[in-house]
C-alpha cells in the first residue's frame, strides 16, 4: 500500500510526510498544531507506523493518552469501555474516510 500524502483524520486534513532517514530508527510522530504526521520508514514499515500515529492521535483527541512517570516520551493510555468505543469509532471513521478499509 502506498502512503497517502494527505489524510482525513478527526475532521481535519493532515499532511503525511514519509522520509527514509538512515540516521534514525523507524519511527513516527504527529503535530496537532500543524496537522502533520511524519514517518521515518527506515525498515519498510510505513503502514504500521502510520496506523500507530493515527491511533495515537485518536487517543489524544479522546483524552486517553497521558505522560508517564518514566519520561522519554513514555505514555500511558487510560480509558473505560465507553471511551474505548469512541476511540474505535474514530479509528473506523479515519480508515473509512481514507478508503483504507477493504471489506
């Protein structure tokens, strides 16, 4: 699957930028302010990293992601079943809006 250059996520259009920076591990991050997801696809895992960033953005939107005590970008995810249902719905909508579901 080719990565989209833009993505409809949580009611906004987000840019998706994919790089292959050999100096870094495969990773991703997102910016709410810029509505941008950046992926370093060092090992050809761009799709998995994109899905990780989509889910993490949904968690932030639903106030289910918190900084842990460990530091170093170690996050905690806390939610009840009702919140989980909202999270799943937001993920489903993001995948459907971007034609990423093939049933």
